[in-house]
C-alpha cells in the first residue's frame, strides 16, 4: 500500500463529513493489517456530546467489518497551515487496537507528516493495564 492512497482516501472521506455546527470537516482512513483501507468522517449532532470523530467512525466501521489489527491511519481537516492530530479521545481509542500505528497527519493539499501513536499518546493507558497477574 502506498501512503499516497491512504492519504487520498482520508481526503475523500473529509468531503463526506456531516458538520453543520462546527463547519470543521475531518476525514480519516485506516489501513488494516490485511491491506484493506476503511474510511470515516466526523458526524455531528445537535446534542454536541453525541458527535463522533472521523477516527472513531473509521474504527467502528472497521470493527463492524471484522477487522481488529491496524498498521496506519491518515487524518485530515481543513487547516492549511499546520498538521493537526487526532483529539485525545481518538488517540485513546486507537490505542485500544495497538501501540504500533503509523499516523499520517495530512493537510488539505495532500502533504503529510508521519508520526506514531506512541509519540502522540505517551504513557498511555492500554488494555495491557487491565491484564490480571
């Protein structure tokens, strides 16, 4: 899989965002260990707390389709002058499915910055902390 394909899919997903309140569209594309790309966009709600971020939408779609192992995610929004990462809640949800993610923070023009989930969420709480000794 080329990073360019993952980035292109997240840009396409952003176009599907439902964001009538914030007017802040976000798109995400997740790469499964098997090579499948699953996309998501943010879906807002008049009851703001019920809004779902693009990253969590993509994870939920992937899990629904039977995927549990992921290697990368590309995330984009409309901010042109800086790279924007997932919110804290999304970082924690990503951590549920492993620590070894490549994260591609993507600008609207398709340029991206590669980072890692470990860098974005240091000292994270993970399923390993719930293991019984």
